[in-house]
């Protein structure tokens, strides 16, 4: 039974599909916020070693301008300092004098590390995890561990949720991403220490990133081939809106715990949409659950105000006994990877995911030269909006490969130009490269779901996502290559992207093609086959 044929009768992009797409897009707002919120929660203000009453300084009881002058005098007395080339005083952030230095003291006296904590410049009322858990100087590595824990959670979670999506269904798995994400997000706001914070970040990484994976999968499976790109990009547009929402809220809310609670609100809203969400009829048909699928298809026909395809399902009922008597095709990752054509396609896809995510993160890190963290993040978020719109408008006209190859090539050229140009000229190619790699990333998410069979679409999507997050995980270490030669990371990435754009030539074009239902159909994608139907042709499920 061909589900795309069913959609032609009940409506492939009607009110039912639009409601599902809207809910999936809204869910991505939550996923984007919880993944990226540490960018603002880990703000590190100016800091210096704290003093004790025995040091002779106590500015806490002084208010107004006198308090600022008291702090400045205290720093001159207790903190080592130097004069910069701009003739400004630079105080040490990790050491202090072993004893207060008076005006007549030797300025070469010994120093010690901060032994009673740190004082922070919080005139902007910032309260970050850095200031609360003292993640500065030697303790800064704990923040890196928290980021690493999140990336590891993402890598493991996308695989786990991908497998669950193929085993228990799309909607149940979607619930298992949204609900835990909301609960963990609230618990994060009450983290008593960094150990608890790191554990919760790993858990929220596993479920939060998987929200977008499941949302795109659900949205693209319920529409016709002509509307897959539009559905996928509307959903992913929600991720961009989440990033924009995050930077807006974070700019006004400088308390990390309050920010965490506010960003948990979308999870509560999504729970109210659960009654409107149904199981994926495409997945139900692929697993032989025709009766359950027919109920949902009838619901779609009512919502879209079209007739229910009685003929298709009645003919299917007559064939059920014949189908049960036949040996169904084995559909596991082992069977898929036994096919050389699909094995090669999978290797290329895994490589592409790794490189695209590595490039995406590299462009983000290199945009730090633009200045303020809020400006950096806002530019990155807004750059995704035109990238999504351009992709949605053009890719259905020119095809996936003709769109990805030139943009991948452009991203590579941008890397090479950034490595040889100085600011502000390099800024142009930072934004161009980010725009290109973002567009490639967006279409690659949908393309991956189009080249694998329905019963393995979640598993393969989860595997590719996991390898992609590995690229993000190693990116900071990749950037360290710049210590040996500053342009080296960009040169490597640029050449790598240019050469890798050629790999897309050997992948099949999915433009206007139906989603494969079986391993054989997935393997036949890209081949020019002429099949003559016979009476012995076995019916296949989508």
C-alpha cells in the first residue's frame, strides 16, 4: 500500500498536516533554547581574588560611589597589577599578594593563588553559573566538562531515540523527548552544585537535541513528496525562532536560574497539544498495522475535508492473508549495511554529517571576533532565517544535490578567504560561510530521511545526528591547531569542504521521489530501472 497514493485522496498538505507541522515547529523552540542556553548562563565577568577581614579591607558596608572607590583601593592594595599598552591598569584574576601591599611596600612582594574565593564585577546584575560555582582560573575546566557532557548526551541520545522511533513509533518517542526535556530543564534551575549540573546537562542534551530530529521526521512523513522540503524547513524554522527568542530573553534576564525556568515554559505548552498528535500512519503501514493506520487516515480525511479512500483499504484487506503468508523482507541495520550500495551511501552520509557540524561550529567560534556575545549569537541566529527561506524556495525547483554542492563549495572558499583576509573584510566571508553551511545543514537533515527505508529512518537519522555531534565535540580541539599556525584550521576545513562537495555527486537525487519503504527500494534510488509488473509482484508497505 502506497501511503503517498493515500495522501493524494485525503490531502497531502491540508489542515491536518499544517497543524502537525506547526506543533513540531513550536517544539523546536524548546529544543533550541535548552541546547544553547549555556552560552549566556556561563557568562564570565571581570573577577579578582576575594579578601578576608584580616587583610584589612571590608567594602560591603559602604554604598554609592564610595563603595566603588573602596573596591578599587582594595584591589590596588591586594591584587597584582600591570599597565597595558593603552595605559590602563590590568589586575590579576587568579592571584593576590601574600599580604596587603601598602604604599610604602615593595611592589615585588610574593603572590599566592586565590585562597578564599573570588569577587565578581556584577554591576550588570549578572548571576551566572560561573559566578555562583566559581568556574574561573583552575576551576574553569569544570565548565568545559559540562559542555562535553551535553555533547556526549546528544550523541548517545540521538541514537537511542532514533532506534525507539523505529521500534515503538514516532509519536511515543516524540513524547519521550519533550516531557523529559521540560522536567530536566526545571530541575537544572535548582542545581546545588556542578556535579548535578553536569549530569542534568548530559540528560537534557540527549532529549533536547532529539526533539528537532523527531519533529522533522514526523513532519516530512505526513506530507506528499512535493511538500517535504516546505514541511521540514518550517519545522526547522522553529529552531531558529528558538535561538532568537533565547538571545532576546537572555539579554533582559541576567539571572541564570530564572532564565532556565523561563525557557522551560514551551514544554508545558506542548503538553496541551498531545491530544492533537496521532501516530505516524506511514510508520503504522510499514509495520503492517493497517487497521490502526486506517483510523488515522480517516481522521486526516475529515480534517482536510476529503473523502476516505475506501477502495484502497478494502483491497488491502483482501490481500492481508496473502501478505501474512509471504516472507516479509528483513529490515534491520545489519541487512541494510550488507548491501554495498547502501553501505557506501551510509559512509558518505556519516562523513558529511561530521564535516557539516564541524564546519557549522567552526564558523560560530570564529564569529567571536565580532565582539559582544549577544551580538554574536543574534547574528548567528538571524543568519539561519534567510538560509532556511532561501533553501525552502529554491531547493524544490533545482533538486537537493544541485543546491548542496555549490553551497558546500562556497563554504570551503569562505574558509580559505577568512584565513588570508583581515577584519573587517573577513567578516563578510564569516557571514557568507555561516549562511552557506547553515543552508547545507538544513537540507542535509531532510535529505538523510529521504534515502533510507521507513522502518530504519529513525535509526539512520539518529546515527547520522550522533556522528554530527561528534564533529561539534572535537571542534574546540580542532581549533587548537591554530596555535601552530593561525590559519591552519580554516585552511584544512576549506580544502576539506571543497573536496567533499564532490562526494554528493555519487549520492542519489531525491527531488520529487517517494520515500522508500523497503531496503530494496532504498537501494534502487538513483538507478534507472524498468520494472514490468507481474501477477507475482508482492505488495509492499510504505
